[in-house]
């Protein structure tokens, strides 16, 4: 870290630092784990390294397929240099299979395959508990312009197809995930934040047991145990899939 580096922001899972270049920030991934809007707190040993590595590989994979992300490189295994962006206060959730709050709020049975991917916008606001937004509320609060919402929806669906295909090669079913987007100094929309077992639901495709198949933060949320092993397994499968792609 450079001598001029200053802590810019500390979130639940990452600390953001300034660098010598105002266009570049350093994201330091923490081992801290929270759930249910930080009502549950804990630690997942080595999560910083695992999530930073998984996110970096996924961002690189997406970049290679034409998706613009904030990723630059990794100075250390749990740090990511990223392009400075203004994060839009939206949590963009894409769902392929019913789980989590979708089941709780609609009564859909866990594991129901959705006829088409569902894109949802939540207001990124911890004080309000990240509520689900309607398009009209999103525009009422001016959280993004209509053009930005269209662009983000299109990008989220494209990213879903790419990630679904990639995880399939890992023997992992992409149930749902959360994305965040930012706007750079040229008003370009970049995929930002992270894509990791903290922000995705990932099920081991070959495992039918509803507890044993879980390879993501639901292991922590629901006290299923073996959290670290699951994250490390996701990382190893991601690395193997990339190695296979590079070899072919
Ligand atoms: P949900 O079913 O709890 O709404 O979560 C949907 C997806 O979004 C799931 O993959 C976990 C992810 N997520 C986050 O990344 N951050 C959050 O704060 C929440 C609530 C969910
Ligand atoms: N990320 C949220 C929290 O920190 C919620 C979650 O992932 O369950 O509390």
C-alpha cells in the first residue's frame, strides 16, 4: 500500500483505500462475515483471500466476454485494485431458481426453476434494511436514470448467462446472485463490488441433499457448518475451470 493511501470507506466485507492515482482505488477483502443486515456477525477464516480470488477470476472471465468491470489487478491475494466509480445505491439481484427472500415473500417452493431469470432492484440502504424497489419507487428516489436502469437490466441478464455457463463447467448451479454497478468519470457503467459465495447462491450440481449442496454464505446464515471448506471448494473449481479453458 502506498504511503499516501487513506481509508476511504469501510463496508461489512471490504475496506476501500485511495491510491496515488485518483482514478484507482484499492479494495481490501476482510474475513468478517455478516448476515441479516449485520444482525448476525462472525468470521470466515481466509474469506478475504478466497472471495477476492473468486471475484477477480469471475471479473476477468466476464471482461474477456465483453462486460466492463472495475477490476484491474491483485497486488496481494486479498486485495483488488479497481477503477474508482460512484456506486449506484442499488443491489441488483438475478434469480434462476427460487430461494431466500423470494420463497419467503411469495410462497414459491425452494428450488422452483423460474421460467425466465428474474431481475430485481433493492435499495442499497442498511438503515432501511435494503428494501425491494418498484421501478416507480426507484425513479421517485432518483436512484438511477431510466437509461441506466435499462442498461443495468440488460447487463445483469447478460452476466447471468455468462456466469451460469461458467459455473456449469464447475459443476455448480447458479441459483441467484447480487450485483452492484458504478459510474466512472466518463459516465460509463461498470460492474463493481464483488461476485463471490458471499453474494451468490451456489449449489453443488451433483448433490441433491438441500444442506450438503450449499456452497455459499447460506452455510453461515443457516449455521450449516463447513463454511470455509465450501468457499475453498468454489475457488478450486473456478481455478480448474479456467485452467481447462486456457488449455483448450
Ligand atoms: P435474498 O434471497 O436474501 O434476497 O438474496 C438474493 C441474493 O442476493 C443471494 O444470492 C444473496 C445475495 N445478497 C447479497 O449479496 N447481499 C445481501 O445483502 C442480500 C440480502 C442478499
Ligand atoms: N450482506 C448482508 C449483511 O451483511 C445480508 C446477507 O448477506 O445476508 O447483513
